C-alpha cells in the first residue's frame, strides 16, 4: 500500500470554522438497516497548548461524548510545507500501527484534515502535558525513580524510531509528553 493511500485512509471529513471543527463520520444503523448514515461531531477549540515554527497545537473538546484531542495546526506556507507535513504524517501513521501500541511510548494518531490554509493532525490528548510543564508544576524536582522511568520511555521510543529509520529532529522536554502510567508505576 502506498503512502498516498495510507494518507487518504486516515483523512477525516472535517470542516474548520472559527473556534470549532465539524467532523462527519458515517455509521450503520442496524435498526433501520441504513448504511453510511452521516453523523456530525462538533469539536470546540478550547485553548492553545503550544506554538512552534511550523504551527500550533490546540486542545479540542467534544462535550457530548466528553472527548478531548490535541490538534496540530500546520500553516500551508513556504515551499517546504508539503514535505514537512507529509514527513510528520508518515511518522504518525507508522507509529500508530498496532505493533507499537503495546510499547505505550507514542501518542495515538486519530487522523488528519485540511482547509485552504492549514493541515491539521489530530492526536491523543495527554492531560499531564509535556515534560517541561510537568517538572515546573511539581516544583522543579523529580525523584530519581521517575527520572529513570521517563528516560526509559524516551529511549524506548527513540530505539523504535531508529529501527524504522526515523530521526526525531526536535527532542526536548517541551515536546516530550508525560505518560500517566510512568507516574503511577511502583518504584
């Protein structure tokens, strides 16, 4: 299967509006026997989680089902834009495969969508935030056992990436998520 078909397979049917996104998905209704019944899901943009050189990450909330997702918004400007978002999309697709879920070191990729100005990458929301925010929130001191667990998780992710011929290119506490399992694992 080519990457183009992988890309298209994970593309979400979504329209972007100021402050919210309407995503349409299709369900089968066993009661009426209808197939591919469109169902709209409204995601409210709640707040900005971070900003970088290629775009920003925002928290989107679907209140009816109490769901949250982090959505990276990449601006469609510059000659290298398509290459950058395709590279990131390729990595998200690769590390969302079932064979990597058990390692629990990557956020789950939920799909992507676009409008005339941007490409949006929807991912699992990690409520504890990135490693930098977490360390600041707990007063700047992390216990040795937690440092060891966090380091093991980061190194495991890098090992998997390198085995698949991917390089991270921007590894720093600001982009490393804190997994709740690490913080609750017995020392």
